[in-house]
């Protein structure tokens, strides 16, 4: 499955469903689910975006009480769907003059999966995208099949983040 490495705290903001834009200098035509990998090193200067400034939607979320050193590093921490790629998107997270990848359907994994990141999109073989019938809500939805939970795979999806089938 495709993955992309993002520095903390931005990676955690994405998988918590707080940050709905990923800003990049390059356009992507990729649409679909992508794994979010938190880089081994974070950007503590960006941790200021969690303070009450122009990005106020962080307040009163699980991210508002996490310290920088408690964030997961060097691991796949969740997934998100890339639904569009535009410039000058109307979001507090969108930077001007760059490409704004529009993100949706964030999923935070219950446990980080240790992995070494790479530049641009890269493939992670331990997880793959599948369609399942959720045992909790009975809907058919996209899930991520986690082969790292042998002998039985785990399905990670938005209804119930960790459902064993």
C-alpha cells in the first residue's frame, strides 16, 4: 500500500482528522487511501501550530494535551484518503502558492507500526487496502488489512479502529 512520510506533529494532526490539507511543492494525481508515516525526526518549530493561534480548531481535541516528545516517531500511525489536489484551498491548513492535497477519512491506528520512511510516495508491504463488511455496523467499507498481526490479520477502519475478523 502507498505510504508517505510526514514530520511530527503534522503527521499526528492528519491521522486525528484535525489537519485536512497536506501542503507540497509538487502536484499529485494519486487519489485514494495512503498510509501516514511519521518521520524519525520531528519539527518542533511546527509544534507551535498546536498553540492557540490562527489554527484554533486544534483546541479541545486529543492533540491539545500531547507533548511533542510523546508523539510516535519512525512509524506508520494511520491512514487518510487523498481526494483532491488544488492550489489556494479554503482551509486554515492550506498554504498559498503550493499544492494543497485535500485529505478525508482519517484513521488513527491503535498501535504504531515501526517502519523506515522514504521520500515521496513509497510502498509498504505489511498492509493492503481491502473491502470488508464491518461486524460492528454491518456496512461495507474500505479497510486496511494488517499482516503484521500474524497469525490472524487485523482490519483497521474508521468505524472501529481495530476489528479482528
